[in-house]
C-alpha cells in the first residue's frame, strides 16, 4: 500500500467516508485520494512525496500561488499577536474596506467564517427586508449546505422544491423554488405563479459548481430587473468567482462586457480568506443594517473576522494587482488552449467555457454546442473525464476530481509549470478517447 492508501484507510475508521468534504473522496473518478502534505507556488506534494502541478488551488483561494511569502508572513505576524480575541480588530475593517473598494455593490460588509454562513445570512436578510418567505434558486447552483439550499426541483415550474438531501424537512425545502439556469420564461412564470410571495433570487454570479456555466448575455440584468419590479432582492453569490474571475469578481466581467448590474446583496469567500476560513455578506447599507446589533436580524459567530484568517485575506487582496490578474488570464488561456488542442487531436468532443479567468472543459458529443444549464451539464461524458483525470494525475498534474468542477490556475503558474501540464496532455487526451 502507498502512504496515501494507508492514510485513507485510517481516515475511514474515524471520518465518514474518510474525508471532511465529499468531493475529496474521488467518488466521481475512482481511486485513492491524494493526501497533501505541502504546497508551494503552483505545486502540491502528497504523502508519498510526489509533486504535482496543481489545478485545484484549494478551490480558488490560492490566487497568488500556494504559500505566497507575503501571505505567510502576514499570518505568522498575526498569530504571534494572538490567535483569537473575541473582540473587534482593525484588520476586519481594513478587509471590509478593500472589498468595498473593489465592488460597488458592497456598501457595507459583515464577515463570517464560511460561504454557507454568508449565503444563509443573505437569505435571512432578504426575507427580513421583504417580509416574504419564498426563495428562487437555479438547478446546478450551489450556495452551501444550509437546509433551504439543499433543494431539488419539483415536478413543474410552479411546484415548490423537494428535499435534496436526507435530513432536510420537506417544509423547509418547500420555501425554495428551483428553476433551470438561463431560462427567462421559467423565472417569469414563477413570479406570476407566486405573486407577492418571493423574497429573493439567489444566483451564482457565474455558475461554477456544475462546471463553469456563465449567464447568457443580458440574463443577470434581466434577473435584477424582474426582482426589483416585483419588490424582491437579487443575491449574487460570488463565493467562487469573487476576486478570481476578475479584480472585482464576475461583476467586473459583466461591466467590461457592457452589462453593469448592481445586486442588492453579494456573498464572498475563498479568495478573501487567502486559504483560511473567511467569508462575507455584503450589499446595500439599508439591508445590511438590519443585522444585529443595529437591526432585528440575528447573526453571530465567535470566530467571525478571526484576526489570523483576516490577515491572510487582506494580504492576498493587497497583492492581487493588475499584473497578477494578467498572469492568471495568460496561464488560464495557455492551459485551456493546450488542453483543447490535445483533445481535438485525439478526437475527443468537448467544449471550453469561461467566467473571466475561471474555466472548465466539458467532454462528450452532447455538450459541444455549449452548456447553458445543469440539465445539459449532466449529459457530459463523465467517464471520459475520469480517464483524463487519472492520466493527468499519473503524469504529475492534480486536477479537480469531478467533471462538475471548475479548473483553477494561480499567478505562480509559470512557463515551467504550464510546460509540465502541456507535456501531460496528449496521453491524457488519448486516454479520454478510450
């Protein structure tokens, strides 16, 4: 047995499934998860001492590259001052100010520890602001694992959702309406069927939890318009896209395309923690001021705004300069372009989809015309991706262990790292071809 095998067997004895987050178990691709022991720049090293070029980047936060000196130094300095105070610190304000500087929608910000907390709080605020209960979400969009968001579509557009997980009460799931992404007609029908009852629409700024599925041109502006015409709130979830798609998140991508949309509430995570657990709910000041202690909406957390975690996020954003985003874009284009060329050469049908510097590749004949929604994403050839994944892993490239995930590069992916990826692609493409 390899050291990874030994660690996985040991973990399964005390941890459900051997992992603390399901995708890590390699359930979608098979095999033994790699237990990582260190990371530096664009590389990670597993328990067997093998180094890989990383295309996961901690699912986004390693924007600058793993163990960036400025981030590590900031964390060490903060830890020496104290791990946690249970009291406010100036660094919380500094991080909030940096978020507001980048995002016009973020008039005020409340820091929390996880993306699940951020979206849960945003929904509670929307319901308090509107006095309504119903929530609209899109199939294939993931907003954390709170009960109301683990909902799946009912039998029709006007049908309240069904529980999407064991342990979710039907009455809770029924407060959520699940519709296909990029479907204007479905949204219009929902508002007509539930007139005066919908509190909010929650949407990933660009879908990134079913592979990368961006909003169709004008769709985000449409969501803003129909929400506001019906006195509802638009919540944009930028936990994955925030400060990775662009310097101001996917909102910046839309603005650059001439579609400037200012959502009422925005949620952030990943990059604003720089690898440590920090997330945030931001948005209109009048809505954020509904939070205690200024308003009647209760939310609290002993570790919210933890000084060590905040220091990592602030250092990451401070060093995420225009040059960093140029390098991210160049690295993403190089990797995606080389992968697409190798797959084409091997005769593997596929499509590459983008959300700023974030991208993923869907495999299979059914998706070559593009993937606009979750139903189409589920038609991809996951088995082909699994063969591709293992060939890349064997060649020393660590990729997302699921066909339904985004690919992440870092600003540290230099010519040497990209070259190792490019060298691994032809054999992996042939493996995908079967």
